[in-house]
C-alpha cells in the first residue's frame, strides 16, 4: 500500500529556504498514473495548493508562489522535494505531500503532514 | 482570480442528509473532488471526478456538479462524519481548494 512521509526542518528564520522531501514507499514514483503534489495548511485555516510534479519532471506551480518555488523529483530514491525560498511568517503551515490522479488534485494518499514554523 | 466558495458551516441531525455546496464560475465544466478532514488528521478523498467514490468510502457519500455549483451529499449522516470538508478543482495553471465547510452533527 502506498505511503508518503514528509521530512525536513520544522523551524526556519525569515528569508531562509524551506526544504522538504516526501519519501514514497509501497509503490513507484515513476508510476505514470500519478502526479505528486504539495499542499499546505496554515494553523486554523484552509488548504492551499502549492504545486505538483510528474515523474518525467514536468512541474505545475501555484502562480502566487511560483517565483519562490522549486519542486523536483528523484526517481532513483523514490522521492520528491519542495524548496520555497525567502520564507516569511506567512509561510508557517502544515505541509503535506500527496499523490493525485490529476496535476491539480484528486489526491488519494496523503502524508501525515509536517509543521513548518517561520519565526525570528 | 478563480474562487471556490463554500458555506462556513452546516449542521445536521444524525440520520439526516447533509448537503455541502461549492460554487464557482462554470464549475460544471471542470471535474471537482471533495476531501474530509478531521481535527489533527490529514485530509481524506471522499469524492473525485464529480461523482466517483474511492475504495473504502461509504456509499452515503455522493457528489454532483452542474452549472456553477458542485454538491457533496451525505445521506444518513453519522456522528463520525463530523469534520471539515473541502472541494477542489482547477483554474488556469493552478489547483484551487474551496474555502471549507465545517459539518456539525447535532
């Protein structure tokens, strides 16, 4: 059964780079059925779509984050990653990785989520 | 920018039907999916491609989408269905989540 697990630092200072990795187990990240996505949720607020990647490396980014965002895939290690540059307090959120049938959603399997706090 | 609007809250008695709407311009021209999220947990997909239920999702969950409104219906609502619900669709170059609806089972 497919499982996803996020990993990365939980505390950052303003202007630093947020780097998260999602490890995929129980299946192959090269499965052509799925897109691999990142979603975040600020404390007490709703879900926000960050972006997604296909195993070929094709990426889809939220226009509001595009200038600070890079999503990449590592098929040899069965994982994909997110980098968000120049973070501010507004980037404080629980970050989820997920697999989806569509580039924008239909996310069937989600990671447990990881809280990233941006504070000086 | 494109927005998906949901009512902030819906209340329902056990055994009754809850309907959660998601409104957006020409939403019926796009596929919509729905997620359930309980406190402290990751979201769970309950409906995708407007009407399809993933394996393991009870039959009491159903979806529809037409015109400017998609609807998630929970028939015979149970206490365990109390949660936040989010619709999701797409706009040009981006995925979009609805504003979210808190369903309370009284």
